[in-house]
């Protein structure tokens, strides 16, 4: 038996080595217990490579058939959970290749012709990530649909809009939710854009310099559904921008989720009482019997931290690596995998908690409960319509800065009286400016304030409904 056989790896890499690898080093360098999740991409990439090798006459038709048969067998073993992953075979690539050789002999040993694990692993990660990108895109759409579904039921529900978390101006609750839809829509754009750069083929770069075999890289790219091939072999094996770009995208998603989660936590607090969450998304306390805690939102907010950390980790991983491949790159996987898991799980659970569970016919059940009365009561505290009074005076001819000052006096007096501006008698208001007439009270209502903001992108219900229609159009399945 040849000493070059892969399953002899537990002893030494090749005839060059005079002793086996230390046990510590084996464990330290092995990645198979985390990179095995890329097994399907590894097999798919190998089959495309083998198909091209045969088409180019580099391996025989029988070799290709053997490789295909062996890979089918390996696929079913992995799916059945009977495949034996071996730490000493280091990674997913060597584990699958060794098993292939055991199953089909020499054809298995020919598979690696014109290829290196360096271009193989880069191909696998890209293929795997592409699948996850497509799954994430669906979840991002679901999240937007969940928000739009709650928004369309709450266009006329008014809550205080805040700046500095101080009551600022009344806004439609739908308008507030649609702000998050904008964020997730931008995330979706970023995802579609970065997908184009993920979806390029490194195979053919071999270890770093290309290969002396007459490979047809375009054919492999077509087989695997890549948009193109990496144009520089050194870059092809060493580039991990795609992992950083995805993690950067995921960081923004998680930051958006985290802001929304923070609002949900605040809204759910007794001191706001703006919303309620179904019991199934809340947890209790082991000591305080009255508690219902919004743990899901808190965890989503908390999990943004680990994704931010992964972004920092990946960026730092690449800093200072000379061309081309370095083993450092093996460290791209755990952060990337965890980022994918975290962003997908978080989007899924948050969308469901907010918009409810979606049945097969598209109907929704559950989701967050809006307490419109509490929102409205809060909007009536804090002089949210003060700007409306100023705007009213401006329309009557007062310069805005003067109107601002007049209203400041009115608010000061109203605070002393413990009343809202709308509760001040007309004569009192006329005391601040004689131009004030009976129509002022309409301007000082919450709905009057909302309706007045009838500018593109504003909170007037007519504008909000137009936005909802646009989102429906955009998110059509
Ligand atoms: N497990 C390795 C990784 O994840 C595969 C590439 C190893 N290449 C090498 N020349 N050691 O990056």
C-alpha cells in the first residue's frame, strides 16, 4: 500500500515526514468538527471539478463515474449519520476524500488533480454561504412583512414620537414600524449586492499560482451556478472579503433588530404599557410571581454583541496576512457560521413574535398586541402638539422664531395649570396672540397634528397608507 494514501495521515503527511504529528497539534489544527457543516458544498464542488476534469480528458470517464458513485454513497452516509468523521483527517475536505478513496480506489485519488485545499475551501465557503444568503434574504422579507402586517392595522393609532426619549411630536404607530421596514429593506439591498461578490469561483487557483492542467474554470463556474471566476489565483485562495462583507451586513441587521428589541422592551414595561406580547414569547421569574419578561427581545438585543464581535474578529484575522493562503484563514469559519446562525434565528423569532405565526394560506395568528389607549394617553402628555401651535401661528403670518417663543410661554403656563394646550380656553390662547381663532383646537388635536404632516415620508395617515401600499408591492412573493 502506498504511503501517500490519505488514511495514513494519522501517521504522517508524506514520506517527507519522519514522525507523526503530535496529539496536541492534531487537535489544535483540526477543523473537522466545525467545518463538516460544509459537507454538501464540498461534495458539490468536487463533483463539478471531476466533471470538468473528465470533459477535459484529464481523468477518464470511468474515474468520473466512480467518483460520482462514491460521492452518492458518502452523501447518504452523512445524511444517515453513519459517516465517521475523523479528527486526525483534519477537515471536511480530507475526510470526504479519504472515504472516497476507500470506496472507489484510484479514482478517488485522482479527484484532487489540479486542485488544492486552498482553492477547495474557498469554493466551499462561498457555495455554502450563498445558500445561507438566499435563506437569509427570505427571512429578511418575512421580517418586513411582519412589520407591515402590524403597521396596516395601526395607521390611525397615535403614540408620542420621541427625540432624546422626550415626547416630541405625535406619530402614527404604523409610521414608527415602517421606519424599521426601511432599515431591513436596506439590509436586503446590501445582501443582494454582496451576493454578487460571494458568488465567484476560486477553483482553478490551486494552491496559489494556478495549475499546469488544462482546466476549464468557466465550465466549473457554470456547473456550480457562480456568476464568474476569481481572476487572480493569489487573491482567489486568500480573499475572505466575502465573509467580512456578510458579517458586516449581519452586524447592521442585528443592530437594527437590537434597536427594535429595545423599543419592544421599553413599550412592554409597565411605565409605558404600549404593547403586550403573547405569553408564549415571555418568561416568568422564579421569585417574583407577577413577572412576564420580554426575554426574546432582550436576547436579540444581547446577541447583536456577538455578531459585532465576529466582525471585529474577522477583520483582525485578515490584517497582516501576507499573500497567499495562510492557516489563519481556517479561523474564518466559526465566526461566520455563528453569525449566520444568529442572524437567521433572530430574524425568524422576532418576525414571529411581532407579526404572529403565518399559516399556509398566509393568515397570521398571535403577534404583538397594540394598546392604542395607552399610546394615545402618552401622546397627550408632554405637549406633543406644541409645534403645531407654532405652525398655526406661522400660517397666520407670524415669523417662525416668534411663534416658537409665543408657544414656549403658552406651554409654560399650561404646565403650571396642569393642562394640555388643547385644554386651554380660546380666550387664554388669544392672550398669547390675537390671531388665534376657534380653528386652533383642531390643529392641537393628535389627529390634526398627524394629518398636517402630509409630506412625502411624513406621518400623515394618507402618506403612511401610500408607504404601506409601496411595501406590499415591493414585498410581493
Ligand atoms: N481546513 C483548511 C481551512 O479551513 C483547509 C485548507 C488547508 N490548506 C492548507 N494548505 N493547510 O482553511
